[in-house]
C-alpha cells in the first residue's frame, strides 16, 4: 500500500519584489519518507519551505497538507525549523522545552523522551551557551518535534556541522521517518542528501527540475554527474 501523502504543492508561484522566487513548482512528499530538496543557493528552497510551513503565502498555486487544501489548523501537525534555532544562552535544553510546551499546550511529561530521541538527555541541564552548533540544531529539532508532528520541515539542518554532527542529524531523520513522520529537508550538499533521503527534488531558478529517486538522477551511475548535468541544462 502506498504511503499517505503528507504535503503536495502544484503550480506554486511566489514573487519577492522583482524576483520570481518560485515559478510553477510541483512537489509531493509522503509519510514515513525523507524527502530531500536540493538546489544551489538562491534556488528558492527556503521560500518554498516557508510556504509549506505556513510562514509565507504563495501568490498562486495549490498547497495541500495531509490530503486537504491548506488551512492554518493543519499546522498543529507540522514541526518547523527553517532558520538557526532561536535559543536563550542562559537556559538549558529542558527549560527551553518546558517553555515551548507551555506555549503550545503540550504535556511536559513528553520532554524526557524527546530529549532521548534527539540524543540530548545528558545535556538537558547544560546551558545553551556551552552548546556546539550541532547540539543547538538538535535542540531546535526537539522543539519542532514537541507535538509529535506528522510533517517535519527543516532548512539546511546540517549546515555548519562537523562530520559527527551531520551523522547524528542523518540518523535522527531516518529514525523519525521509520516512525511514520514525513521529513522534508533542504540542502545544497549532495552527499548529505544521498545518505539520508528516499526521494529528492532539484530546484533551480525557482523551478523544479527533477523529482524522483536518487537513482533516477544519476548519470551512468554517478549521482554528482547527474546533478551537475541537470543544472547545466538550466
């Protein structure tokens, strides 16, 4: 049985001033799947993710969440991290999660399990001022996961991380997908996407140039060659 569609966009357009950021974009991601959105800087990835996460509005086109036309109520089931997490240096991870739980009406009893899920249990009482960038991202993901969303939207979650941090984030995303969460993640690092994702989309100059499997993008078995060949045709 095919997995349920978590997010679908069709014919999506967005103009930012004189710049056509998105032009007729199509995208479909399913539950239990890590979908990787690839593209060079300025391709429109962040703009697209902000629209899906309800942080911006498209000019035209269709956005569906969980099989229904977009409505703000559906955002209760969407976890979002599209910029570096805004954290307070003098508070620890547990305090951050308790504050966000109160704001969102979430039972704080879920916090210990959530900290374990993102690999932060041993740092729960350590102030954010002492965190590495990878630990900050993991806490940001924990905040996005507070209400156990059906869809998780992440913009460049491995940007600036060391190899261990990148591996930890990849492992976490695969675990979430195995639990049935739809994960939509952007990157301009092809190797990170290749190690994480079930399905990819390649965005360039505001248009979706490819959507499908990693194997379908490869050229003579070489994913990088296929990716750059696609961009050269833009």
